[in-house]
C-alpha cells in the first residue's frame, strides 16, 4: 500500500482554503474513487483524470485507487482539483519526487488529451496558498500571468500533465502541445479612460457634490429629468477617485477572477459596475444553484456601484443594498453553501422624479397621476435613503449654461480629491480609518475632533425636528468633514455643517 499527498485550494466566497489531496493505492479490485464532499464536477473528475493520464503516457495503476480531499467536511466545488488528483494518484507509484509533490499546490482542470485548461478564481487561490505557507503553485498556462501577480510564490505555468509530472521528477515524454487559451483572450476588460468632467456642461453644484463624494467616499443620489446629466456624472466618478493601493487592487482583481474575467495585471482604476434595472436580487447580491458566484455588489468592491433608473428597480432589489452598505461585506447563504464577499463600494443612484420624468420641472408637462408619482419614488425606501450621504436635485441645462465654461476637468478634480484624502489620512493617522465615510458616528460626535456645541447647533435642531435620524446625523458630519478637507480647514465650521445638511436634504420628497 502506498499513499501520496499534495495540495489544492477550495474557494469559499472570496477566500480560499488549502485542501490536502491524499491518494491511496491498495491491492484490491481495480477502482478509482474520490471522496471528501465534492460536487458533481468533482465526481466527474474520475473520468477526466483517467483519460488525461492515459493520453499523457502516464496511465494510472490498475489497482484500487482512493483519493481523499481533506478536510472532508468542507464542501468542494468545480474542476480545479483535477491536476492535484492526477498528480497525487500518479505519485502512489515510484518514479516521482514525493517531497516535491507534497510541497506543491496544484490548481487547474484537465482535458481528456492531458492539456491543462484555465479555471476561474486562480488569483484568490494563489493568495490562499501563500497565506497557508506554500511557496510553489502549479497552474494552467493561461492562468500564469494572473498567478504571477502574487508576490512570494513560485508559479509554474504548465501546458499539459506530462510537463507537471516531469517537473516532479517523473520520466515521461513531454509533447509540444498548443496551450489552451482563455475564452476572452482577445477581449481585455475595457475601462472608461476617455471620460472627462470637462465634458459636463453646467451642473456646477452637481460637479462639486461629485468631488465631495469622491473626497470622502460618500454615497450619492441624483434625481432629475432625462437629459440632465446624471449618467454622465456617475460614469466620471471613477476617474477622479485615487488609484487603488496594492491591497485594494488585489481584492478587486480577485473578485474579477472569481467572475471568470481575464486577469493579466493589477488594475489601479477603481471598478465600475452598472447593472441594468431589470437585474434580479441574485444578480446584484450573487449566488447560484451549485456554485456561489459574486454579484454586482461584490464586483463593485473598492469602486463604484451605479444604479441608473433606480426608480425602475424592484424595491426588493434596492433593499438588498442596505446590509452591505452598513457592514462592508455581502454574505450569501444557501442550503449547501455559505459564501462571503467584500462589499466596500460607493453607491450612486440616479432616478427620475416620476415615470415620465417631468414632475416638478419648470416648463415640464408631467402627465403622471399623484399615485403613480408616490409609487415610483416609494421604491426608494426610507431606510435606503437614510444611508445616502448626498442627495441632489438636478435640472435641465439652459441655453445660457450650454455656452458656459466647463466647471473643472478630471485632472484638476482628481488632484483636489487626492489633497482632501491626504488631509483626512493625516487627521485620522492615530485611528484605523483613512476615509471620512468609514469613521464611526461615536468618534465623530465624541472624539477629539468633535465639533463644538455652537457649530453643531443646526444639526441638533434638524435632529430635534425629526428632519434627520441619528444615522443621518452622523452622515452629515462625515460630509462636513469632507468639505473641510477640500478647503484645507483643520476644524469644522458652521458653514460646513450647513452645506452638508443641504447636500443631505437636497432631494425634494
């Protein structure tokens, strides 16, 4: 009896856990069995591995072969275990370096011809392997650039199984196969690089509010008629945000990898997700019947989630945003699986004031009955609106505004945002927070930088009147600090509180 061991990675949400793959060869009736709580794709690995080994010139031994995936209590999904199963099975017989096999993590799918096929989620899998202390990982050739983004790990990008066996000391002829390419090899992910704030005509207040939102990481709601520039403004928000640091870029790339996107480098541009208003709760939150996949909320992490025509989204879809906005994570519970993804994003909502878009607009001819208007805006529930930091009402651009000089450019706005964030980091240097939107209300109200009673008097009066909730109170303070950071002021003033209150209550409801 001979036992060989190697390693694979099971992905659970955005995190991975190393799985020990044990193969046992015994003198019994020939059989090949995989145990360890695998799904149907893992059950079918028996035939894939058997044929791939035979076609690679390294047939499996004709005895009873049992492969155990440990820990057996951890659910395992997908075809990314194929290479580890094949290598451990072949290592049960002499000829391969057992120490090399046991110290290497293998991730990838096998084709029947023995070639390695790319799989999604290689980046978070390699991160999990490094976190567990492993320093060598074998991945399919097409996933090589993605795996190489993780520092401190030796990546072996293999074309076929024979090449992997040869790396581990096996004597086998390595064929000169053509590598299997990614499905979107010729379609790199586009970024909105050519969008500039200088293209926005008029809307001076809206542009300034967009800069405030970027400076503090605040959520933004824009209400206005069609053609006012809501979508135009939202699509230019990522361009004025600071570039992602290493941690944020790796998180965003890991989520894209889990979604099946091609990853060749760490993009420093914040992601931008804009799902259609017909999207379901599962499309926004994530999920799946067998494999839990990230939704638009997770894909927007470290960037911007833009919901255009928010009034057209079902109320249940919009209310699914409430918990991620507060916790910064999205948890998906299914009968057979539980997954958790990061959800630290800026939410931007754009909506019309009514179904026809002309309600409350000067010169407009709204034909919507009052009940339809109430029902339309009622889809934006009170708890969701309470989580929005800035609420704007936009109007159509007039002839005089059409010929006006642009308010600012993306380059200038990005510099202002960077300076404001630098001031916030300096002010919060002794805390765990770096952006105003992340600072808890208790620290804002009672911390060393708490505003004096005379400064917060307008805010206290709004809370007393019931115009805002305590959550809204804290959000106004966060926006006020962003305004102070943009101006370079070390303390809050009454003017900052007043402007932040206006930005919070600017939407007529």
